[in-house]
C-alpha cells in the first residue's frame, strides 16, 4: 500500500484491501475495489466499500470505467481517505487514480499517471489506458466540470 502524494489516496493490492487492521491504522475511510478476479472484500461496517470490478485490459463497459473515475473523483473532492485496490496494484488502480485526479484537477491524465508511477513498479495495460483516455475525450460523456 503506497500513498499518492498530495492526496488522501493510497494505491494497493487486493490483499491490502482485505487487511482491515492496516487499512484502519492508515486512517482510510473508503476502499475502491477494482479487482474483478477477486471475491468482494469482507470489511468492517465503518468502512465505505465501492466494488467496481474492472478487467486488466480492454473491453470494460464504458459506464463502469466512468463510474470508477467519477466515484473516486467525488471521494477526492470530499477529502475522504481512500484506498484504491486491484489485483497487484500495478495497472487498474494507477489508471483509475489518474483518471479521477484528471477529472478533479483538469490536468492531463498522462501527466498524472507519470507522477503516480514515478519511482514505483507500475505497468498499466495499454488497452485499459486507451479506454481511460477515451473516457476523458468522449464528447457525449463529459466527466469534468468544465467540459
């Protein structure tokens, strides 16, 4: 589990999301679970839990990727300490965090991903990355307040 500097966000693995003691000790209040291949986490009642199961590659329903980005953007705007978790924490989590931060800040999603990946292992699937960029540029589905 690693923090995203400047935000109350952590990127982690499916295992991190299920380590309730560690999640609570970090002050996390919400978990966004993106791991389609993992069973839903059994967390405590005081934690908010959003399960938005994405595959690590292309073919995710556009509405699901939009929901993941906009839900996380709402948590960021409200300054809710949030863990974003996927299978290994290397692809879906960084991509959705970059999407959400782009929605919130208006900064380029690629620039945000580069910052998130700086100095850590990360390997966003190219097809997933194409889908993320498409979510920000689809004219009929604007995600930013200024779009």
